[in-house]
């Protein structure tokens, strides 16, 4: 999986970080034109799915081939500033933990260089049949291992 500067639908990988651009649409906001708080989680989910696709996988292919799904186990959000209608944002994602059956990400939602929201999210690999923790498929684990970034900057 090589780095790319394709700023299309999937964003791009820059070093060990995935950059996912998006625009705030009317449906993302409340009556005052401010992004509704739960939509930051949706933005982060889109970014993680896009990163997975850039790594050569999809949620569907992982489920069908390995009979597993990646589910949220724990999440914290730190709201710093509000995004507004038609803002151009980026979601910057970095993998901060790679366990046997888990992944951890730090995701920053930013407007230009201003950090609006910081999300720390931990995901668990679950078997689709028993709905219990299961080891990450090795090919997925190896793809993510390249992007493990435990250094704060």
C-alpha cells in the first residue's frame, strides 16, 4: 500500500496520517447552521472507512471474507470549536494502537489549521456469528501496522 496524493473521494495518506477532506452540508447542521454534535462521529467514521479502502480493503470485503466486523468499543470526543454550514474541513486520522483484536485511532477534525474536535476511538474486531472479540485478520493487521503512529507531535 503506497502513499498517494489522490484527493478524490477517499482522501490521501500523508506519511502515517490519513487526510480526508469534506464539506459541511445543510443536513449536517442544526437550525443555526452549526454542525450537530453527533455528526462529528459520522465524519470520523467516513474517514476511517476511506482509509480502509486506501489500504485495499472495504468493510464489506472484510466481513464477507473473514466473517468479522470492526465495532466501536470506546470513544471520547473533545469539542473545541464549532463547524458551520459550508465549512471545508479535514479529518486527520492516525493509528495510535494496534492490538491483537483491536485498533485505536486519534482523529482530529480541522478547519484549515484550527482543531475543532479531537476524537479518540478504540475499535474491536468481532466475529459476526458469536459477536465476540476475535483477532484481526493478519492481512488487515499487516496493512495497518505500516501506519502505526505512537509519537505525539
